[in-house]
């Protein structure tokens, strides 16, 4: 399956086109949008009662701010169905369907973003970004809804 993660709302992933000079000691210039996947919002994992755990912001967040990268095992449809059966009796699992044929399973192996809780009125969205030729999933603040420190 490679590293196909998730299509953004427009269906296009921002692509880094910056060419590094041979022997350059740094990466892209400040204007490269993909630099966003390197600096994330300060967050903490907290107890959320019956929801299990969740992620809160430890600083104010502006629209478009990267909260973090969603990482885990990339599974095909059949493997994801088998894994779902394994988790059937578990209280919580961290599986994100990213298209008809792929799921990111962060239940066993994943980062902090696996603890972000679902909302019918979301303050973040997942976007696919192409960084150094690899597609990656970032969780970004939308419409400045996250706003203040301490929001989940």
C-alpha cells in the first residue's frame, strides 16, 4: 500500500517543490507550506472520563495550525476488518478509515494524535501532505474553533 494516507478535502496534497542545493545544510525556505509538519502545537493527553483519554491544546491555536501528525500501521481493507474483530471487545481502538481501501490503525503503534476524540462539531480536520515524496496525515485547526488553551 505504500504511504497512501488520506486525501484532503480538495483531493490534492500540497507538494514541496523546493530544490536543495548540493551540500545544503538546511531544508526548505520559510515559504514552503510543508514545513508545517515539522512544528506542532503543544498538547497533552488527559483523562476524559467515559471517552477514555483525549488531547488538549496547551497553547492558543490559530486556524491552519498543525496540531500533530496521525501515525500508525497502514492496513488494507481485509487486514483492517480482521483487526476490527480483534478489537471488538476492547473499550477503545484507534482506527481511522482514510479511503475505501485503507485504514490507519494507531491502537498498538501510534503517536499522541491517536487520542484525539471524535466530534460532530469538529475543531480540527485531517489533511494529506506530501513531504519529501511521502504522503503524511496532519491534524489541522479549522475555522479557529480550537482557539484557547485547554480545548479538546
